[in-house]
């Protein structure tokens, strides 16, 4: 079943095309890596998927709901980190989540606190929940970012460069968390990153873009097959420079 | 909508600035009360004065504190809410939820209106308290129009109506600031934008000078000597500013 | 140091707000002229408030100094000190081979030069608008003058007025810099700066009232401890040529007040700016 459908999406800034006629689908249960060099249009597309900006052409559907026309229903299925998660620094991590959980109509009032504690537990921040966000390390902020993405019981989580600034231990924790959420809770992931090595360990599918256009999409096995004896990294560099 | 209101209300009060503004404002109101207590006359302008009494004290108190509300506390709270959260990138966490942008703006507008009303209620309550404690009570009160005198109950309603009018002016400011905060890029520029609009209108047309000199307009309007329309331009600013900003929020690109 | 000043100037110059203000100057002048044209209908010739081609530049400064120039100074300084200081942009400067004291003074000088530019552009625009929009008068009646002055002296008076107005802005800037370096956010800096301005405007009223009601008998010049009062009426008093005011030595007193504000607040601000380790 398709969780995310991108159909001929185009976004321009003046005469420059940021994303051009892009189409691909993400299926339920996928952990999909979204790969491309800096400035390829990854964040622009993620902003469009999360309804922050509008495409000039094309459609984006989440669980069958059009993000532009049926924004509330479409985004009800999504949790996201767009760029780095910037929290309200004057509130504790728990208060940030308590504030944001109110915006999910599918979580009844009496279950809000329990849901916040549950997601704090999932990301391993239960013991630091009461501390102000400004005292958190970058890794903790990323984990809190995932916690806020989990709040509304999403079917799809979109992560934009989630490993940015994380140390190797933080990256490993994040990887395990994604795999656990995918396996245990059946959540679909769409993860943009530069760290191809890291994506290789968690992603079943890849979408590769360059200069705002789709270059290739398929499963990891398919990519490995076309890369032949070269590593995926070498093949990726080859795709980007050709 | 209720959840949006609650969530924004909570964030507003968690910002230290809101609480500190409230404290500073109460301090200013009390200092202004002390300043007024030293005087025997309340001045409507450079020429017209009346004796300060328990019945008109709160009205003159509002005149003293109105500039703090219009030029400092109001714009700062409004800009922090309409532009500061977005400029700082924190609002993105709210924008990616299943909410309507129009309702989000409406929630912010309503919450700010409630907070500004709280500032006015505090001013009125403190004014009435100080007035009745430290100024003589009289049987008849005259305001700017010497031909109309009021009983204590009438004077109370007169002051209340003046506060109500000032609240309407604040709401017009709120809608215009919302629009300025949507058009201008950063909180500092928004503030300059607001000062520019408030001051500029004084020079451009007397009809809109209530944005800067609200109390002067209210004094004259209540006395029946205001030569321009007041309610119409106030509602035009309020409704047009609100509607334009709301539609803009629905159509805009949120790139921060 | 010259390179540092150049770099500060360049960053300030690249800000939209500088251009916005420069573009706004002609509009401000036109709005002010429109206001004085209306006033001229009720203020007779021979009254110092009557605007002529020769005195319009001074009248335009009197009208806009307190609000427009103070607010622009506050905003420029908030951008330069609070915003760069709190957002971490200053780190880029701190990593270079300059001390924080040098950065502090370079910022101040860049601001002072920018304001000087604004004053010059404002003066030139006002002079041009004065001659275009107002009728000329053979001699000028000035505030706190026992006699009218010829137009030649009016040029010197205008330059003197702008010079003193500029000095008050530099004095006011020292307060805004103090507020700027202790404020944790730009909006807080602006709020506190505007609060200072309003309190400064209110102080003379409270001073006069307490002096009268409580019978304190304090010297009248203490009113000019307020920088905005110096801007409002002090400059004209300082430049007066009336026998009745000569014994007050207003000029010396007000220059001392401005110098006092500048010395104390710049010293304290520099200490906070350089000793604080709250680099983000």
C-alpha cells in the first residue's frame, strides 16, 4: 500500500527550478533513503511534503490524502523533523511535547500526558524530560525531535538529515531507534541524509535526486545489482558527476 | 481550535517576557498612580483640565499608560507571537502538525487580544482602587465636554466605555501588527514597521491618528467633539488587517 | 583597526534597514513639511514656530529628532550589538585577531559614522525642501533669542543645532548600547530602549511636579538630566541668546550631562561586552 505519493511535483524560485517534475512512491513499511548532494532539492521536497510550501505543479498524497487540499487529514498521518528541530528553549523537553501533543486531534485529552511519557521513553529521554531544552546536547535534541515526530501515532516519519551533528554513538542510537520503530510499530520512514554508509544499514529503498530531478529509485538490492562490483558510494559519486 | 488556543496560550506564558512585561506594566501603572495622586487636575490636552476625582482617576491613568501599551508592551508581545516564533524557527514544529494555518493565526490573535484585555482590566482595577482610596469622591463629574455632567454611576460607565474604545484601538493595532509581522522579515524590522505605520498615519491623515494618539481621539469622541470618523476606521483596520493576514497565512510559503 | 572598522561599516551598510531609512528620509521630510505648512496657517510670521525656507531644516530636526532618530539609533544598535551578540554571528569576528575591546569600539564608530551620514543626508534634503516648499524671510526669529538673526547667521545656527542634535544621539546611543549588551533578545532590547525613552520623556514632568508640589526648590537645570528633554527643548536653550537665560550656563551643563552619560555607560557597556563569556 502506498503511504506517500509524489506525482510530477515542480517547485521554482524565480527562474530557478528547485524541484522539477519529480515522481515516486513510498510503500508501507519501507525505510526509504532520500539521497542527493547539497542543494539538490531534498529539503525543498520535504517542506512540500509537510505542507510548509506549495508546489507549483503536481500533487503530493499521504495515505491517499492530498497535502494541499486535505492538509489536516494528510498531515495527521505524518511526523517530521524538517532541517534541525528547533524547540521552544524556555520550556522543558516534556513541556514542549505536552504543548505540541495538543495539536493532534487523534490523541484524546486524558491520554496526552501518557502519550508524551510513552514517546519520551521510546527515545530514552524519560529521565531528562523535566530539563529545559536549552540544556540538551545536540544528540538529545535530535532524540526529542524524533519524540515530537512520534506524538500523533504517525504512519510515516520524515527525517531531514537526522544525523547532522551527531557523534558515532548518537548515530548508532538513532539507527537502532529507526529500525525498532519500523519493525515493532510498522512505521514507514523517509530519511534524507548525506551519510550513504549509514543509510545502507537501515534503508530498504532509495530515492536519488540531482539538481531537483529524480535520478534513480529502487530497492537496495537493485542498486547493488546495477552498481556491480563498485561500492554504492562510488556508484553514487559516479551518478552525481556524470 | 480550542487546542490551538491552549497550546499557543501555554507558549505565550512560558516566555519569560510575557510575565516580566506584566510585572513591569503593573509597576508602571502604580508609579503613574503615584504621579497622578500628586496632581489636583487631570489634563485632556494642553488646554483643557478638570479636577482629578475618584470618578475620573482611572480615565486619566489610562492616558498616562497608553503609550507604554501602544509603543512598547503591545508591539513586543505581538511581534514575539506573530513573527518571533517563526523567525526563530520554532513555529515549524507547530506548522507541520495537522492544523489549519488560518486557525493558527486566529488563535494567536485571540490570545493576544485576551492578554491585552488583561492589561487594560488591571489598569482599570488599579485606577478605580487608587482613585477611590486617595482622591475625593464627588456627586457630579464633568469630562472634556463641560456641558455634560455625570453621576458617579454615569462616570463609571463613561470610563468603562472609554476603556472599551481603547481596547478596540488595541485590536486594530493587533490586526495591523499581524499584517506587518507577516510582510516584514525579522522582529526588529517589524517593530520599526509598526512605529513607522503609527507615526506615518499621524502625518498622512488625521483619520488614522488614533493609532498613535488613541486617548486623545477617545477624549474628543466621548465629548462629541471628534471631527473625524472613529469607529469606522478602527473597524476597517481591525477587520481588514485580520482578514488579509489570515488569508496570507493560508497561502504563504513557510521557509524558516 | 581600520580594517575592523571597515568590516563593521560594511556589515551595517549591507543591512536593509539602512537603505530603508535613507529612502524614507525624503518622505519624512515631506510629511514634516506638510505638517508645518498646516501650522503656518495658525502661527503668525514673527513667531519662532513659524516655518520659513531658512529655518525649515532646524524645524524638521526638532520635529523628528526624538522619535525618528532615537528609534533608528536604537534599532541599528540592537542589530549591531544584541542581534550579532546573541545569535552567534559575533563568533566570526571573535575568531579573528582582534580583541573584544577593538570590536566594541569599531561597532561604536561604525554606528557613529552611519548616524553622521543620516544627519548629513537629512540636513541636505531638509534644506532643499525648505527652499522649495516654504517662502523665504529676510531674517529669522529663533527660540530663546531676544533679537531676530540675519540669514547668514541662520546657517551657523542650523549647523550648530544639527551638531548638538548629533551629540545627543551619541549620548542616547550609549544608553542603548548598555541595554543592547545586557539584553537576551532583540525584542527585549527594543522594549527596554523604548522604555528608557518614554521614562526619559516623563522625567521632566515628574521633576517639575515634585519640585512644585513638594516645594523641593531644586535648580531648574536638573530637568536636563533627561537626554530627551535636552533634545526637546535643551538644544534651543543651549544655543539661546537671551539675557534671561545667560546665568544658567545651560550649554556647559548639558554638554556635561551628555558627556556623563556617554562616559559612564560606554565604560560599563565595554566592560560587560568584553568580560562576559556568554558567547553563543
